[in-house]
């Protein structure tokens, strides 16, 4: 268990001990939740629609702390306490501004800034999750891209493990990270959910799988002689035009006289 979680549990116990010290004095049932909320030891959650159905979104003073499918409703509070070491209670209504940002990030609107509570995660996982936040809607990046972008090119498996433990999937879009060979791969909510979210965002899973089967990992623009990852925004618009060529490796593209796109930085994805 992380030091952050241990501290939260210790804090909760101190609060409970203090309340028990009141002896025979009867306190309203709302006192404990209120005290916990004031000292940052109790988070709240609400149910939210998403491209994969209802989800729970938990939040506290540090921002959004968890996203989980609502089908797991019965054990959500128990799961949350076990995972984060602090209690969570259902909110009568979420903060309006936060709910609007979450809805926009889950929908087709502008992304909007959002505070995410990453207490308790390692420095490595934090770097992975923060880099994942940079992947634009409708685009994907391979695990190796993230590993190289954070300066750990040999840590591809560790990147996968860090994303598998992403506390806020959908909001930190780990569904936009695919296998090194370009295949869609697995997801915390299942491969079908991953495909559905990518489809909703405009990144065709079928096209990604087809390119992967052909061994295509990069696309080159025959007019400006740049090469990109398949879903790079600029190249994606050209897939219906006869102005691109395919490459298996960045070295092949460079040898053919193409330079790496400075937006999706494909040379870092080998």
C-alpha cells in the first residue's frame, strides 16, 4: 500500500477515535461524513453517462480520483476504500463545473481542463498517465511512443502495467494507447469497450487492425514528404486521398526521403 493511502487510513482512524471519545454524547449521523470531508479524508461520487454506458466518477479536494463502470455498483464504496484507503459516499449532486467538464471530455465537445487526483501513484506511473493525457481525441499512440516520450524507451511493458492500473480510465484516455504492432489490444473495461470508445472518437478500430495485419505502422504524405502515425490528425484526413504511402519502420521512411512529423513524432514510436 502506498504511503499516501496509509496516511489516509491513519487519519481516518484518528478522526474516528476522536469521535468515539465523546462517550455517551449522541451526535447527528451527518457529523462524521462532514468531518471527513473537511479534512480531505472522504471523497464523493456520482453516476455519469459515457460512451460505454453508466460509470461512477469519484472526486475529492484533489480532483477526480476514480472512474469505474456503474455495473459494479454494489461494491463501489468497498472497492474504493480498498484501492485508495479512504471512504467515498454518493453525492446528492456533483459540482456543476466539474460535471460539465467531465461530460465534455466524455462527449464530442472541447476537452477542458480537469484536476485529477493522482495521490499514491509512483513517479513513473504519474509520468505515463500525464503523457497519455496529451494524446488527442481521435488519435492513438503505441506503448513504445509513451515509453520514449517519458525518457524510458526500454520500459514498454511497465508502461502497459501503469496504464492497466489507471485510476481514471476514459478521463485519462488509456483507450488511446495501442500495441506496438498497431493492434487495438486490451483495455481495463474490455476490448469491446475500447473499440466502442475509439469508434465514438473517430479513430476506426477496423482500420487500425487492417493496417496492423499488413504490417503498416507509418504513413507518408507524398506531397510534403512527412511520415506520421496512422491516426495523426493531418494524415487521417488524407486516408481517402491517393496521396500517401506506407512504411513498416521509421528507418524505411527516412531512407525513402521522408521526415518525421513534428506533431505525432513517429520516429519516437519505433
